[in-house]
C-alpha cells in the first residue's frame, strides 16, 4: 500500500479540522497491528511518502510504534531507522536525463546535443537556485519542459513549417527564456542602464493594453521595480527590503479585470524567475470545500498542487467560510494557509471578491491579513472606459457600429456605469459589455439570415456592421437583468 502525501495525515492543532486524518491514522495502526498476526498470504508492505517533517509527525503520532519504528526521546528522530529513506531530489547534472524521459512520455524528442547545451544548463541552474534546497523534484523539471514546449509551439507556427517532426522536436533555443530572469538580472546590474520591460507582447505591454485600471497598473509596475531592486541588493550582499510574501487581495466588483490582471501578474513573475511556470488556476468554494468528512483537505491539496509554479486565484474568497459553524469551510481555509507556508517559494495566492465582503473576511481572521498584506482595489469602469472596452472587442472581430448603434450603446453603458456605482451587482462592468456584444452579434446574425432568405447575399460592409436594430434591446427596461 503506497500512501502518497502522507504528511497531510499529520495531526493538526486546528480545532476546526475534521477527523478524516485521525480516522485514517487509527485505521492504519489497527491494520499494522493485525499484520503481525496475519498469515503471509494476507500480508502487505506499507510505504508512506511525503514531506519529511509531516511524515515524522505521522510516525510520532503512534503509527511509528505500530510499525516498529522507534520515536522515543532518546532517539527522537524516526529518520534513524534504516527503513526511513530520504529522497533528496535531482542534482543539476541529473535533470537532463529526467527531462528527456518526461519529454518522451509526452511524445517529444530532445536530442543529445540539446541535453548538453549551455542554454538548457542555464535553465536548470536557474531552477535549482529557485529551489529551497538547490535540488529539483520531478514537478520543477516538468514545469521546465512545459515552458519549452510552449516556446516550441510559438516558434514552429511563426516559422510556418508545421510538420510532425517540427512539432515533436525540442531544440536548444526552446529552453532559453529570452525575457526571463537572466535578461532582468543583466538589466538590473548594468550601470546606468534602463530596466527592460521585456519584448513585444511582454506582460507589462499586455497590462498597458487593458483599459483603465491606472492604480492597478501603477502597483504592478512598482511590484516589478521592488523585486528587481531586491535582486540587485541580494547580488550586492544587502538584505531584501520587501516582506517576502507576494500573496494579494484583489477587491472589486465583477467584470473589473481582476482575473485578467492576475494572469498578467503570474506571467510577469514567471518572466522574472519568481515563479517557475506562470500559469493561473482559478478556484472557488465549490472546488475547495467538500460536503463530507475527510475530503476537504484532499480537494484543497489537489488544487494547490495544480497551481504550484503559478498563481492560485480564489474567486469570491469570502464564501469559503460561511458562518462560525462551517467546519468544512474553516478546514479549507486552514489547509490552504498551511500549504501556502509549505510552498511559499512555489505559489502565489490571490483572494478576489467584493470589497466589503473581502474586508469582513480579513477582519475575522488576523492571520489572514498578515498573510495577504497587499490589497488592491479594482474600481468600477466609467462609461467612457466601458465604451473603449466595447470598441476594442468589436475591432478584434472586425465589427463596427453604425452611428445609430453607437448612440444607443453609449446610453446603455452609461446606465451600466451608474448602476455599478450604486452597488447593483447585475451591472457587471466589462462582463456586461461582453454580454451586450454577444447579444448584438446574435441579433445581427438573425437579421442577416432573414436578409439572405430573400435571395440576397449580404455585402462585406453589411457583415461587419452592428446596427441600431441589433442593439435596440438595450432600450428596454429589463435588458440589464437579462445580461
């Protein structure tokens, strides 16, 4: 029997933790005791796998004695037992072999020259430096491989040579992060040089392309500058000036760009070498809280595992704990806090939701506020900003508004902005714009289909135009609720 993540069975001091871990430990102890008397045909081998400190705690809880592993004070560490095997991870020189095997399992090939290349060696060295003990686990090597696959896909499509061989071969250049940690370190240490924001399409350029959010943009740029200064101070033998925690709260109404900015921040942190992958995993109460004993911690652990190397974005975070009697929600929060600490070098967590409710959550738990020192407020969009968002969405699909449609939509978006400022949760800012455009496109399709049924084919101009007839529904009293 192989028990993975056995450290999660460790006894908790939390009063709200459920009894699932305790029940599992007691069952294992009973079974190991029974094994001593069982015939060979019924015997099995138990293997506990997990983080060392947590596994030690599990063994000291009584399971160690049941297994015959001494955990007394005179020899307090179960690690003295020869059956306790510590796997220290992979050294830099071992990583290429593992990477090659992982690539093959995904249908990719890495030739021997690439495995020995300086660019791959630098990528592995950077990953080792970011690892707490300077050694890599399979997860970090897999993240390195995934980044290379992403670069390879962009390279192949840009070269217009899409063949089976080109799509399965990983080259030396695919392991080079041109806008990553190395570039930023060189920029930071260059005397009198300007710190680079990255190349075309960099995270900061993506941020600049977002409408509004001036305060949020200022924060993201200040975060980047602070991290670069800290890197330069470390290189100079000086202590860091930052708090060391990057967990954040994004407070604001729906449709104000919280998820979009979280994706950009994750990509920025990966570009700077702070995070290994730079992806975003979205979660909410449904994906973190179970409805029965013993499953909540498992759900939280699975979601966190998926998010390692990137940002875990918890939407409507205040819904995690629904009242003092919500033991499952409290356990989810406690488990998440513990995993945030366990993986502090591999994970950034963003709590998001309405400002008032998020503030209530932080006030109810002093430990939360210390773990989430940065609160960023996403203000509602103005009518002009909503119109700019609308124009951008339409332009991306080669659609244009007729003058009459423009006038109607401007009036509708003024209504959205006014309702949002009054706290109407149906007026979902940018989300309302997207829904409005989708409804207008459906109306346009119906109008053009009726036009074509008469034996006439619409012209190119007609295919691109959104007319006042397509958006007339926004003048009806109930339209806002329909979005």
